[in-house]
């Protein structure tokens, strides 16, 4: 009994030690994760935590603030201060924020210039500023930052100081890059010596001058790491191209199969593919121009000539292929030559609606942008461009007559709630919609008038063109059903059903929209969950599976041994001892 009791105590002690061991292991694991996440956060610190309050003087000359000359005496400084302080005093200008700011600037300038020692130091700094690095780029300061650097505008910004040797050495490269990017993206500089508040915010906590980064408004897209990047002119333009690809999620196509997948996965928008040298100025111009139509334009690039030739045999880089149909073979349009951003935007704008998108929830105003809209009723899963190719031709045919008609396709089963608003509409019919009024998209309260053009009259291009012209000019047509949508535009758009999207696509889109920092944190958390799952769930399952396999192999092994012994018992000396090592696979 005493032996049994001691054995129980020993087993409990071993079990307790085992549990403590696993608890410590889990604690170390979680501690490691926390340290890793902390390092990520520190590594991606943008310097905002250490940023000082914006300098009130904003790099302005103190003598200009007090409206005096540099040779003015102390008496003139004091006299000018009293004059401006009385002019901008908050008590004399209530409810005037600008007056209060000017009063504070005057006070700050007087604080420096009224002290002989501070004034002497300031004058020395000004002499250094006279040897400033000259530049044709925009000078960004605290006062004009929010006005210039707006969301949606891509900026290449350098933070520098005039007396830094590396900044002076880098200046010619910067000017050449700015000259090449002129008219493509905005380029500007922040003088850290004059505007420490803004400069330190844009630099980040671990950066040194010159600090260069691509910004989309107040959001940093990509930063130059001088120890890893090529700081030549071509190297920096390549850096800009990479940053813009990341910002607008431009897909890179490596072979003809990638091109086919890209076209088939983005059927509800025009797809633009740049064929040319990777990281070139032409590529930057293409992405900058196409970004103005983002996200209604799907973007891709390829440096492989064979990819472009799979869609257009005689293509010569640099060129842009515009896919407006459902397949690569649906006659893409081509924009060739080295075009400026402005010229590229015009070409893209002319082509972005020369296709037939499907009407789904949320895209009615983008698809039916004009007052007239022709909608082809197709079956679920049918290719819109192939089914409504006649409509695209009709749109181009009526344009010379001054009639702007948008075209679209609508799936009969998926969008049955919308189609019920028009009465009896069959697959193959064309719905001609008209917003009554000036045709501008306003609050969505416009009345919508419609005509149903039956399949028989909508399949011939000539008859369909003349019928649409007749309805547009006279308000009526032969063999058509006419009516008004109950509830107008609001009722119509509210009944549109979202597109069918797979769960995996939703997850991928969600992850793609996260920043790099958040993606790393997400993957770390998922990895932690996987490890914990293996501890608490995977290990018992593995043990149970191993035990079952051991029993199975043990039975097989035992039976095979008995068979082998019975077959050779006449040759085996007696007695015979068979030792089982505990592993059924290795007796």
C-alpha cells in the first residue's frame, strides 16, 4: 500500500512538472511574439512620435516678419515690434485665427532679434543659408504642406539641409530626376534646417538627410534606403516606378498565361497593360496617367515582348494594350509611342468606356454616366462583351450625331429584382434608359424613362442604330414598350445585386488592402494561432494516431512472426528468444 501511494505521488509530481514545463514554453512563445511585434512597430516608426510642434515662423526671414532691414538698430527692432503687436493683437482682432498666428510670429521674431547674442547666431545661420542648394523643385513648408500635398496626388519629397555634404553631392542627381519627372508626378523638398517640425515628421525616426520618400497625400508609400538603393538618376526613377506599382496594385505579367488570367479576372472594367522596360520613365508615366481612373481601370505591366505579342503580333514597345472585351482575342486597342502623361490620360479617357461592363450594385453611375444608357439583357455567366458587341458598335455609330449613349449588360437571373421594374423583359432584349433632365448625375432622385427593344430588333446594328436615334429625337419608336421606373433612380440602384465574389477573393482583397506593417502582424498572429493549435489540438490527435498505428503494426508484426516461426521451426534451435524493441516497424 505504501509503495502504491508513493507511486501515485511520483506520477502526480511528474505530471505537475510536465504541465509547468509546457506553461513555461507557452510563456516564452508569447513573449517572443510580443517582442517581435514590438520590433516591427519600432521598425516602421514614421517619426510622428518624436515630431515637434510645427515651427510658427515656418522658415520665414525674421527681418521680413518684423518688416525691417538687416541693418536695423535695436531701437528700430523694438519700434517695429510694438507697431505690429498693436496691429495683430488678439484683443483688437477677436475671432481671427490668422491675426493670432501673425501676432505669435511677430513675438517669436522679436524674441530672437531683440537679444544681441541670439541675433548674432541667427545672422550667422542666414549666411550659411545664402549658400543654399538651389533647386527648381517645389519648396514645401508647414504653411503650404496641406494645400499642396493632397490625398490622391503622388509626391516625391526630399528632406535636406544645405550644409550637409551628402545633400550637396546628391543635388545634381535630384535636379535631373525632377526634370525627367516634370509633368508626371509632383516633386518637392523640405528644408530641415528651416522647418524642423515638418522635416522630422517626414523623415522618420531612423532616417538621415537626404531623406527621400514617395507619398500619396499624408500616406508614405515607399522610402529610399540609401544603403540598399541605387541613387543614380535611373535608379531613382526605377524606385518611383516600384513605389507606384505598390500604391496602385499593378500586376506584373510574366507569360501569356498570366495575361489571359488578368483579362478574365477583371471583366467588369477596361484592362490596360503596359509593354516596355521595367522601371522606365514611360512606365511611370503610364501608371501616373492610369491612376487617375483607378479603380475603374485594371492595370498590369510586362517587360516580356512575347506577352504583348500574344495579344498583338506587331507590337513595338513602349506600348499600352487596352482590353475592352472578355478574352485576350477580343481585338484589344493599342496606344503606342512615348507619350506624355497628359497625352496618355487623353488616350485612356477615350478608351475607358469603349467596352460593355455588367450592371451590379454600386456601379450604376459609373457605367451609365451619360443621360442615355443602353443595357443588354444576358444570361447568367455569359460574356458581356461577346453578347453586347452590337451595342458597342451602335455607341460609336451614334456619336457623330451628338448622341452620347453608355452601354452595359445585365444578367437576367442575378438581377431579376431590377428587371421586374420594367415588366416583361426577356434574355436578348435591350433596355434603353433615359434620365429625364439635363442628364447630370446628382442626388439620385431623377426620373428614369425606359424603352424595351425586343431581341428581334436589337441584333441588327443598322436597325438598332436608327431605332435609338428615333427614340432619342422623337421620344418614341416602332414596336417598343415604353414606361417609367417607379421610384426613379434611387429605386433602380437600390435593387441592384452585388457581383458574385468567392470567399477566398474577399480574403485576398482584404489582405491586399492592408499596409505592409499590418500584413506582417497578421501573418505573425496566424502563425501563433497555428503553433498553439498544434500544442493543444494537434499533439493529442498525433498521439492518438500514432498509438492506433502502433497497435495495427504490432498485430501485423506478431502474426508475421508466428507464420515465419511455424515455417522454419524445424531449423530454429530450441529454446529461442525473440526480443521486441518497442517499435513495431523495427523488431
